[in-house]
C-alpha cells in the first residue's frame, strides 16, 4: 500500500481523526512537490466537482448557493470515487458576482457573468473589496471548505479566480485585452483592486481549512508572454505570496507560451490543459514545481468510452513516467454531463498504474 | 507622397497606432487618394497582415483588437464618403455567440477581420438567444455567423437553423459557424453552409459562399 492510500483510508474515517488531523497539519508545511514524491504512487485529482453535483441529483444552482448542500454532494463523491484529495467545484463567477457583476445561474450548467458593468477609472475607483464573510456566495464556498475539513482529514483543494480573469469579467474580456495595450495604467489600477479581492477571498478559504489553493486564470491564455508577465503573472505572484499554503495555478487552453511566466509566480503546481504537450513541457519546468494534467475533458472524458479513457490515461501516465513531479488530472474542470463510468475509469487507471 | 500616406495608414493599422489614424486618412484623401483605395490597399491589406501575424503567434488577441480599433478610426472617416459614392459593403453579416455561451473574443476577432475585408458586420454580442439570429436574417442579413466554444451550447446552432427553416428564411441566408466546440463535420451534420477554423478562413468562406472574388 502506498502512503497516499493510507492517507486516503485514514482521512475518510471519523474515528481515525486523532491520527488524520495531525497528519494534515503536518502536510501544510510540506512543499507540494515533496508531498507528491512521498505519495508512493501517482495521485489523481479528477476536477469532478460538477460531475459530483450531477451524481447527487441536486441542482448546480442550489449547490453553488448553499455551502452545506455542496458539502453533502462532495462528501458523496469522495465516498463514491474513493478520492484521497478532496476539492470543491470551481466557480469563477463568485468574485465578479461579489464585486457587483450580474451572474446568470442555470439550474444545471456552470454559471456565468452576464454583464460587465464597469469601464472607467471612476467605476474602478468606486469599487469596494467584498467581505468574504458578508457576501452570500463567498460564504457558501468557505462554509463548504470548513465542513469538508471538519469531516475529512484529506488534502482539501479549493480556490478562486486569478487577477486578470477577474479583471476581464469586471470590464469585459475584449476590453481587458485591448486595455493592456491602450490603457495600461487603468489596467494596473484595476488589477491592484482585483488582487486585493482575490487575496481577501482566498485568505477566507485558507482560514476555513484548505490545504492547497487553486487559482484559475483562464482568460490570461489570450495574452502574449510579455503581457502575461505584466498583467497577470506579476499580480498572481503577489497573490501567491500572500497565501500561506501551496498554490496551484491553472490556465485553460494552449498555455504553452506562458509557461516561463507561470513558473515565475511561485506557484508550486501548474495545472495545464489538453492542448499542452506535458512531457515536452516537463523538461523545462523545475523539479520542485508539480505539473498537473491533462486528459482531454471533451473528446476523451465527455465523449469517449471508458475503454478510451483507460487507454488515454495509460498513455498519459506512460509519457510522464520519468517525472516524479507529476499529478494525473483532467485538463480542465469536467463538464456536468461527463459520464460517471469515465471518471471512475480515469481514477482507477491512475490508482492501478505502477 | 500618396504612396507614403497609404503605406503609413497600412503600417498604422498593423502597429495599432491609435489617435492619429483619422488625420492620416484625411490627409490621404486631401492628396487625392480615392476612399476605395484607402479601404482596399490600406485597411484591408493591413488587417490581413494582422491576421497572418496572429496565426504565426507574433500577435496575440490584444494586438489584433487594437489594430482593429485603429482600422475603425480610419473607417469612420471613409464610411460617409464610400456611402455617398454608392460603394456598397460586400454583404451584411450578423455575428454572435450562441445562448448560454459567454466566450466572445473569438467572434470579435472574426467580426473585425470581416469588417476589414469590406463586409458590414452587425455584432449581436454573446449569450444571444436563437430568436435574435432569426430576426437578423429576417432583417436582411446575408450571412449569419455563430460562435460556440462550449460543447453544451453548440446544439443552439442546430436550433437556429431549424428556426430559419420554419420561418422560410433558410434559403435567403448563408449560415457559418466556428469556435473551439465545433468542427467541419459538425457543420455538415447540422446543415450549416460552412465552418471556419480562424478569422482568415472565415473571410475566404464568406467570399466563396457569396461568390465574391
Ligand atoms: C478565455 C476563456 C474563458 C473566459 C471567456 C472570456 C470571454 N469573455 O470570452 C471565461 C473565464 C469567462 C471562460 C469561462 C468558461 N469556460 Co472557457 N475558455 C477560455 C479559453 C482559455 C480561451 C478562449 C479564447 O478566447 N480564445 C481566443 C480566441 C481568439 O479563439 P477562439 O475563440 O477559438 O476563436 C477563433 C476560432 O475558433 C474562430 N472562430 C470563433 N468563432 C467563430 C465563428 C465563426 C462564424 C467562424 C467562421 C470562426 C470562428 O476564429 C477565432 C479567431 O481565430 C478556452 C480554451 C480554448 N482552447 O479555446 C476555454 C474554453 C473554451 N472554456 C471552457 C469551459 C468549459 C468554460 C467554462 C464552462 C468553465 C467553467 N467550468 O466554469 C466557463 C463557461 C462560461 C460560459 N457559459 O460561457 C472549455 C470548453 C470545453 C468544451 N468544449 O465544452 C475550453 C475549451 C477550455 C477547456 N479545455 O476546457 N472561459
């Protein structure tokens, strides 16, 4: 039995908390790369929060608004999939919603920001940093994290939006992109604000008991390497410096051109999407940075058969065999409609791989 | 001199030099360069260079959007002249991202490059209800362009085509689709007229569908 299996076994049992809790407290002081190296086998983080909701029979909207319900949902998935790392469903509309953007919440699909009401410097200067204890959806998410770490002594992964992604929601993605060139001063002021919002929210998530923080910065994928550093990386670094936990940085899509900048943020883990060729990237990433990814969420996990998932997972694991700093995962958040058999096939293939 | 001005306009758009494009355009007009030449030899050529740079990853989304804004500064001066002299846009294109999908950057870039190529583009934005596309077709758009980046929202495209058929509007309009969630095969499956993988392809596609050289 590998160490990670023991942690998973202990962490799920209430009566074993006297052992599990000190183990998790100790884990908080260990760098992510060391944890991954000590695990004894490949760890799998499926990013299956939305699939967990589908499995529970309750609606996405209710889960995202009710911390206790989301906890029940995730607890069900932890048992069902036998996870050794627990994570919340990622929701990048929480921060923009708290800052005043209208958010559309379909019953059973991911929510989205439907308007980007801010544009001028005056608008930006009038914005207040939301109090994570007062905003209802920030509170719901922190409550979920609190309940998870009270019930399970597992590595709890939770997080939020990166500064540029939040900025793009506040003023609109095309506007944000153009302003990196046309109005850099305005962008910097906006990003200062966004960094404060992200930092306050993630601090609340840490206080609620998260062991690992996940920052999602998808919209930075549209930037050049140089503007990534200036308009996302520099702020992400400050954000990460403010968080007393290991941080995983995720950028969707083809983020290969941003890798160097991502490494410079101080993130201990980089989560990359299916378009990135992990084995070739692995050579240029320092050993103490963990790579996380990157099974295709659509063509393999959503549309494929369990057989196809097993093949792709094995191929991925084989190609990353030489690298100890690697965690198996889907490239991005799994879609609500992903077949359960496919998620199980991915997790079991990883677990059985030696 | 005239050539210099035209080259300057072209370079200004490629470099995304904002603020002076209107004056440069007026200066070129003053020396006798026809508006239609500024349009085709300056702006359209510039935007196709921008499109190439984007594909080669020399330019990224922000640079393309800023070049487009520079093009618009010049277009604002040219438009009244082109309209007065009876130069019609090649066709009217309506462009939007389907209902439930908020990814609007890709379709913005396609809209910009189509405008650069001489089309009049009406942008419906993102999260566009299927009805809105149908209304645009009823209002005389020759081409309806839809973007979808989410597998969950692409069925909306088939819905729009079905609605167009029900209203008897399907034959009068070309339907093109694009975005990360769709493919050539999907376009055939739902009976769209064409698929474009990027903005340059979108231009070629629209031109060939409308029989424009
Ligand atoms: C930036 C981004 C976001 C931003 C969007 C900002 C904005 N306002 O646009 C934010 C953070 C809001 C976001 C949210 C989400 N996203 Co997103 N996002 C991206 C990302 C990283 C880049 C998209 C982009 O702008 N690319 C740059 C542009 C220039 O490229 P493009 O859009 O492909 O457009 C080009 C061509 O496709 C073509 N084209 C586009 N449209 C058209 C139309 C016509 C007619 C033609 C001819 C051509 C054409 O020409 C364009 C120019 O070359 C992609 C990754 C990727 N691989 O695309 C994921 C991605 C699209 N997102 C994805 C997902 C899942 C989501 C979320 C559900 C995430 C979540 N779990 O919360 C939400 C959904 C929100 C919603 N309801 O829409 C998935 C979609 C998977 C799928 N197939 O279903 C992707 C592919 C990432 C992934 N691998 O999982 N996202």
